[in-house]
C-alpha cells in the first residue's frame, strides 16, 4: 500500500488536508470526500518511511553499472555502509534498511541499493546480490558481508567494510596530497619559463641587437637556450609524456608489472613513501578481514586482489600459496620479499600467531606504516619546496643577470 497526501479546497477556500493509504492513485481519489463544492487541489504519492521512490524496473543496464564505478566515490560508499550498519544494529530489518539507504542516497547509488533490495526480496544471499549489483563495492566488503550472513553479524561486518574503505582512502589521499604541491609548483614554473621565452626574452634580444659587437657569455648563453627551446622545446614535453605512456603500457604486461613496481619502491625517498603506503594497505586490509571472521586463505586472496602494487600482489600470492601448503604465516612472510621492505612485519606476525591475536598485530603494523608514511610525506614536502624555489628563482635570476650584463656591454659599446 502506498500513502498519499491530499488537499481539498472548498468554495469558501477552507482546505482539508490529510494522508490516506491506497493501492494506487485511482483508489486514493475514490476515498476522498469530494463533491460539487469540494475539489482536489493536491494528491501526491509519498513513500513509507525509508522507502525508495524509484518506480523504474529493478534491473539496471550494463552501462548504468559501469557508470556507478566512475561516479560513485568511496566516501559515498563508506557513508552508506555506516548507515546500513547503524540501522541493522538498531534492529531494523534488512529490507527496510536497504529501502531507507536507497531513499537517502541520491542518483546512481540510490538506484543501486533499490535494485539490491528488490533482488533480495525475490530471494538470495545479500553478499551474492551485492557482488552482482554493486561490484564496485569491492571483493573485501562482499566477503565481509558474506561472513556476516554466516554468523548473523552483518551490522558489524558493514562497519568493518566502511572502516577499511576509509583507511584505504586516507592512505591514498596522503600520497596525493604530498604530490599535489610539487605538481602545482612545477606547472607554475613551466608557465613562468614559457612566458619568459615567448614574451620577455625576445624583447630583450631585440633591444640588445646591434648595440654590441659581442655579447657577454651569460647573455649569449641565454640567447642560445632561448633559440633551442623555441625550436625543440616541444620535445621537452613530448618525451616525458611518451615515457610515462610507455611505462603505463609496460606495466600492463603481467611479467613486467611486478619488476616496474619494485623499481618504483626502491626510488630514493619517494620509494620509501610508496612502500609504507602499500605495507599499511595490505596489513590493514588483512587485519580487518581476519577480525571479521574470514579464513586466512580467503582473507589473503581478498588482500591480494585489493593491492594496486603488482609487486606486493605477487608476494602476497606467494604467501597465500605457502600458507595453503601448511606453513605458518610468519614463515611465509619471511620467505617473501615483503620482509626486506618492512622487517617489523614478520616479527609482529609471529607474535600475533603465538598470542592468538594476529589481527591486532597486523593493525599495529599498519599504524606504524602509516606513521612512517606521514613522516616521509613531511620530509618530501620539506625537501621539494626549497628545490623548486631554487630552480624557479635560478631561472628568473639567470634571465635578469644576462639582461643586465648585456645592457652594460651595449652601453660600453656605444661610447
């Protein structure tokens, strides 16, 4: 039964308003006390508390599902999962909870939860339906919810999934934040150099032309550099861009991707930040999955799939295979290359195995790696800032000195 809000206007403009329940609009109109002197001025359908107002079929096209991957951000998913966990913990039935989330979420996310609710009404497991209707939620979240269905603790699993998404998003945000400032300064520096080459230096050269038989060495160097950049400057943009594209294409090769990612991890300063980020990601993911009740082999599989660094993914695959053959997790970590990138991991895993609190040990490793990441980001920012200022200031100073010496030479030559 749907609910309708109505307003009835009488001849003396007195309005009667109320809410009635009916199967459809026609049935609602039949219930209203109207007549020659009373007319309906409003009759709008309203949903039950938390119901989704989407009347479209509960089937989405493949194109709409692909759009969900692009336009639904991690923050939206975190918020919706936290809401779902709160509703379930409060005793709200799963179907009603999904309808409430669908009604409160906008756009594509609301449609996705609406379709999940309709599919669940037809029968099936929530985790299986989420994997089909909302694959962008991630295999880890689906696995946690599947474990929650098995042990009757879906609300806690939804909260764990939201926490995992938040932790991963925060680590990625820290990396992007560290790279944002240098990128902005480099863009500004490129703009300054382009302006000097296109506008300032040609005027300086035109002014000095013919005023001196021989330019000073610094001024002549400025002229030569300007001519080179005018004729070949485009290659200074094309070649780095081509190298980046080549690196991306090579990284798509399964055999080369782990080697390229490992090489990036060994870069000075930046590589240490990338290693701390990857280590925090896999230990946090693995710890949350184990704490949610998922088996160690399955948790390692989910953790492996969640890694964007192909070297870490390959080493986690080795760890999973060794554990599957009956070896302890600490021994498997010791045999992998991850031990060299974070030696403390093996020790904490061994302590966790001995105390039966492996998930807590993994969380401690993740906290330590996140602290190291913050330290590396702060160090990078402190080192990059003066270097960029020196480069930009050096360019401007070079132009100024070259012009000043050229002006002096021109003045001396004119006497």
